C-alpha cells in the first residue's frame, strides 16, 4: 500500500474531537459551492 494512503488512513481513524466536529460541519454544508470528501487526499 502507498505510504500516503497509509498515513491518510491513520489520520482518518484517529481523529481528535476538534477534527470530528469540523468534518461533521463540512459534510453538512457546501462552502463556496465545494464539497469536502475525506476519502480523497488533497495535495497543496
């Protein structure tokens, strides 16, 4: 498995309370017409 994928899964399964609250909020709303999906890693 790709190391980036492994890291994403680790972070996904070990969220802090703040992260859980943020993602709950992002899932319910479209911000500026954009959807936020945890399943897709984004690169900057």
